[in-house]
């Protein structure tokens, strides 16, 4: 057995042992551990940021884009946000042990379903070290152990965060191995994780499409994922154009390097000549590189020509594709053809059109008169999220505590025998 294989299997063993303890931990015990995590993160903020600076310097040296460096950065605001996220998760109801779907059969058997932890969750992710904290807090509160494998660009940040959390959890009386980080950037570790179906119950990949496809193609463990976030904003002919401008700008510019940022703007031809000139100029001044269809380029000749590939691209940067469409039907057809079923928005004052858009757009989140940037676990009141799923089985959209549990059937009898 290679050194990496042995190391990963030891992590799996520790996680499985922790899961057997966490399954019966009370909400009070888990919340005590989470408060210890929050306090310890506060006390160690400076040290964590020092390690993060090493990653940022290395990233800049390796030519990471401005957007990717932004995803990596742990400034004071993000540290406070992570810590607040941990405390928000503490306030959420513990789903474990919740009984539902109760029934009593004619023979007297009482049957119900009970929420239970999934067990051990493996998370493979890139760039964003806040995932280390969010994922650990969510898995702990939902009674799961977690094995984290972050990207090489965030290795120093992730090692610091994972150690702080494991020590805090142990100080509160729960197993330190409830949260473990794979301490190597060697890709062999990922391959070994994906084969450990005897130790890991679920894999959640977070990152670029290439990473996620590699995980799906090589895993012997169930995977919940989304491949990319090709999110659209459609400005309808009956939109409030001031509102549409603010929503479009926020969806693209507020944080362009994340999966719920808009990548394509669709504009109804009836209002295109009125809406687009000011909108495109505002986006251009914010540094957005614009690519558009022929009708868009007739309105603004400085817009680059969009290729077929552009409509299928998640830029994760200050780039936006723009298409003028005939009507809502055309917008929906475009989203169906090019979208990723992540998040799509309509801006309209027509309630019937809004309802039609909601019904027909097959995405995990559909927005009306608001920014795609709200497609986020914390924004949905989940405390934080472990990821966003565009799958249709088990979990869809931002995944919080409920989606990190499954259920078991419980049958209570009094000596009944099957005839």
C-alpha cells in the first residue's frame, strides 16, 4: 500500500469511527462543539490569515485571475462571515431524529420515517477556503463526519482552518476526526477517496467542470453535484427597466467568480434599444468584457461577436454574453438549450409571465425580479450550504442540513406476524 493510499484509508477509518459517535450526539452537544469552533476561529483569525497570504502570494505568482484570487482571499469580512455562518447553523433546528410520515396500519403496526445522518461525507473542492468551514459546520450539525480535500491553491489556508476546527471539536467532547483534511495536494489522494465506498457514503465535489466530471467518472461512491453555473437574466418586454438594470449589474458584477453569477443576459427585442445602450455602457465601465449576438452588436458596435461556445461557457470572470430575443418563449428556449439548470431569473411586471417562466424553466432555482446571486444556502436561510445540486434525486439547489440527512423506516409492533 502506497503512503498516500494508507494515509487516505486512515482518514476514512477515523471518519467512520467519528460517525458512529455523531449519529447519537444531541443537538446540545453538537452546538457546544460549533460554538467552540466559532470562538477558536475568532481567536486564531490572524494566524489563519497569515497562512491565507501564503496561498494568495503563490496564486498570484502562478497567474491566477483576479476573480480566482478573490475566491481564495480570507479578509476580515469573510472571516467574520464564516464565523457568523457557524453561529447561524447553531440556531437551526437539528434535523436528526425528526419523525414524519407517521401512519398506523389496520393490523396495529405503527410506521414512520426518521431523519438520520448520511454517515461520512467526502468533499472535494477548489479555491474557496470558506468551504472548509461551511462544510465542516454543516456536516457536524447534521451528525456526519467529513473528509475534506481542498485545492492546492488553498492548501495552507485549509490546513490552518481544519486544525483549528478539529481541536475545537475535541475540546467540546466530540471526536477530532469528525473533521479531517487530506493534507496533501497529490492527485492520487483524490483517486483513493473516490474508491473508498466502504468508508465514505457520499461525495460532493465543488469547483470547475473538469474537476466535477473527473469525480463523477471515477467515483464508486454516489456523487451530488452541479457541473457549472451558466446563469441567465431575462429582461422581459414588461420589465421595470431601472430594476432590470440594477439586477443585471448585481448578478454579473457583485462577485463574478462564483457559480450563481450571471453569464448571459437575454433582452426582449421590444425594449432592447431602450435598455441595452445604458446597460452595456455601465457594465463596460465596471470592466465587463461584452460578447453579443448580431442584434446586440447593431445596438452597440463595440460589443464583440459571441460564438456558439460563448452561450455554453461559465466565465467566472468579468465577461457577459448578451442576446436579444424575440419574446419570452425564445428566452426559455435559449435557457433550455444552453443553461446548466443552476439559477435563472426573469425581470417582469407581468405576473402571468412570471408564473409561466417559473413553471417552464427547469432550474434548481428560478428567480423573479431579483438577482441570481441570491441562489445561496445562507441567503435561503439554511445557515450555509455544502454545495448546490442540479441533480433531481435526493437534493436540488442549495444544500443545507436537511439535504445532509437521509431517513430510515421505523416499524413499531406488538407481536404482529405476517400471514
